[in-house]
C-alpha cells in the first residue's frame, strides 16, 4: 500500500464557501442545476491552518518580490515559497520557486497530498439559493452621512435635504440584491502518497531543494535513502512521530473558517471513509437516483464495504439511513489514519 484515500462527507447549511458573486458554483448539464463548491486550494489552506494550530507553529514565510521602474512605480514580481521541508506546511504542501531571468535552477516539490474541491455529493443533493439582504442602520440617529458632488466636495446638510426633496430615499440603508448561499451534502477527497510524504528527492537535474537546505537537513538528522523516484532524504523518526498524529487530525477535523459572520455554518462531518483503493473509496459515499420519483436522489454510506474503513457520526442519522453511527466516529477515523501512516516503511522503500 503506497496511497491512502480519504473521503469526507459534510453538510452545509445556508452558507458561503468563498465569495465570488456571493458563492462560486459550476453548472451541471445533466441535471440542469448550479452546484456550489469550495476549491481544492481553499480546502488545502483549511487543512494546513488546522495543522499549524495543532502543532502550534507558524506556517513557512513567503517572499514577495516587486520591481520599481524609473518612474518610481511598483510592479508585482515573483512570489517565492520557503522551499524548506523543515516547515511542515512545506513538507506536506509542496512548493515552486522559479527565479526571474532563469539564472537559477527552478526548485519544485509536488505535494504528497492530492486535494480535491469540496463539491455536491450529487447535483440533486446540493444547491445554490438566492436571497436579497440589506445593511440597515436607519434606527441610529447619530449616523454620519456624506454626499459628494462630481468634484468630490461634501454637500452641506441643507443641500442634501434639498436633493432629497420629493424622493423616498433612505441614506442609512443599503439594499444588496441577489446573494448566493450554498446548502446540502458535500463530499471531498484527499489522496496521500506515502512514498513522498516524508521524502525529499535528491535529483540534481530536477531539484526539490537547494544544496544549502540539503546540508541543513543532513545536520538535522534526515536520513539518506532511495525510493522509486530516486535518491532522497527522509525525515527522521522523531519528526514523523510528531507530525503523523497532527496530519491525521488536520485531515479528519479540518473546517472552512473563512465564512462571513452572517453565513456561518458548522459544516459538520457526517461520515469519513478510508481505503487504499480509489474505486472503492468512490463507492463508499455516494448517491443513488430514486426509482420511484424523478429528480430525486438518496445519499448512501457503505458501512460494510470490503477494503474500506467507514466511520459515521451521530449527525449523519438525520440525513442518511445508517446503522453504525457513533459518538466517537471521528476519533476512530483519526486512530486508523495514524495507524496506516505509521505502518509505512519510509526509510527502506526499496
């Protein structure tokens, strides 16, 4: 076993994943519906934010480069990651550093975690609602109202009163139309390539790290080894023992924390399945069309599927017909993931 697949089923209620015209969505042509989603990048950020909070460490710093022309104007340049696997978010998240002008070799590490978007379990089980909202402070007599003319000059109170004569218009209310909100059952997948999880390649032609970083890792006890990708350095056992439980908890317990205050949703986890078979993980949490009713689908969690470890929470009982829901389902999922990650022989893969 070299790859672990984790599928997570969550429920979202009248919320926003990420703001773009209210809520991002894609169009499903088969069922003629708009399906909201949270991008894989946002999920990745959520997982690593959780990881950083668990180990109580700041993520690796990022370098932003700017160029200045002869007029003193700033122009955005490259953005560099730290490219140092001593930072857990870099080790698990990967990096890319391509210098301007091509005078230095590009450093690139592909993340050992493949992270999907969180999307509807089925187009009929998740959707987008539209609502009109208002920002109303008309009950406050101490509001400050500023009206500017075409020159940017503020009008006097008398000029504002004259402007509003004969108009039914409030200056303390804003009408915000057509806001999109997401709701329904959503599924998200993560694949962990354990061959590269704690290994950094030592390929001089396609380098992942600089020679300075390599020397620093060797001094820190990283072990020289080899895997199917070639020579590599492997994180020492002390590092693996510290990071494996934290990574498992982050993968099981992540949540989107960028919701706006007025659209907060717990996005509770209903079920988690773990397997080394991609096809079985896809079948473990799925939907099935109704045979009696048109445009209706039912969510299904396979609780006894050979080769799949399934964990169903108490909250799932309100939306899915289940038999094995338990109060400690997520704790059991974390324990199983820790067991699988810890059993891999990172130092002697060949």
